[in-house]
C-alpha cells in the first residue's frame, strides 16, 4: 500500500494561496494586533499600523514590498494576479 506524505500536501495547499491574499491576511492581522496593543499597552504601537500602511502603499505603487519579497523567496508564494 502506498504511503501519503501529509506534510507535503499541507504545504502545497498553503502555497496555492496567491501572494496578494497572504499579504492582505498579514496586513489585517498586524493592524488588529497594533490596535489592541495601542489600546492596552501604549499608543506608540500605532506606529506599527503606519508601517503596515506604508508597506501596502509600496506594494500598490511598486508591485513589491519587503513582505512580498520574503514570502516569494523563502516561502514560495506566487502572484495570483499578473504584474
């Protein structure tokens, strides 16, 4: 009987998400985290929100941002939308 590598299937399904969707997920998580930390710890955590917004603007303006480079190079995500 053939064995199935479950971890390989999990990696393939994760990487089937387009890069843009993963970036949107990360930006949403970081924005929520930043708002929670600003409310509970210090308003200085709102600078994290500014950083997230700047990265989103960079992606829109230039087609890349530091997060997209890392996700493409080290985790193997690919663009869902052509450039």
